[in-house]
């Protein structure tokens, strides 16, 4: 777009140059103003003479790619946080399922007629309960 603006300026097409300049990105527009700071400009905003170089050579011009890279890095960080939250969620759900299994085994144990099987199921459910309580203590806190 800047090259088309330059062509319109060199052709003394003030309307075309103004049309294109109005569509410059904010970083390019700021650099354009700096670049044209020492040049006389007519009422339409067209410079009388084009200075050497380009606005993209100005220190005030921030390449849009840099901002895109910053946003991509921020997105990567947010994705890592989301992955961690998903892993924590999965751990909580697994504990809920195992705790439901503890309840199921304990309820089945009281229905059995053999005392050895009752003790075995109660022991298994107590071991699972202990495992769940241990894991629950070391899971991250909910905020």
C-alpha cells in the first residue's frame, strides 16, 4: 500500500495519495509522519518532495510481526496454563471415580455372607480410600 501511495505522490495524484494514506496501519502512519517531518506538505497532505529512504527505516516504525510474535508467545503461555488446568481436572475426576468405587465395594461387602470376603472387600476399599485421600492432599488447591 505504501508503494502505491508513493506512486500516487510521484504522479501528483493528491486524492489517490490521501485515500491510500488514510488506510495506513497506525505504526506505518506514525512512521510516515516522522519520515515527512522535515518536508513541506501541501493542503492535501502530499509532500512537495519525497525524502530518501522509507518510513519503514524510521525507529518509530514497529514491525507488526513483532506484535504478532508477542501475541503468539502469550497464546502459548495461555495454552500451557489450560493444559495444566485440564490435567488437574482429569486428576479430580479420577479421584471421584475411585471414591465411587470405594463406596461400591463397601456396600457390596456388607451384602456378602462370607466374612473372609467381607473383610477382603473392606480392606480393598480402605486401601483405595487411603490412596484417594493421599492423592487429594497433594492435588493443587481450587482457586
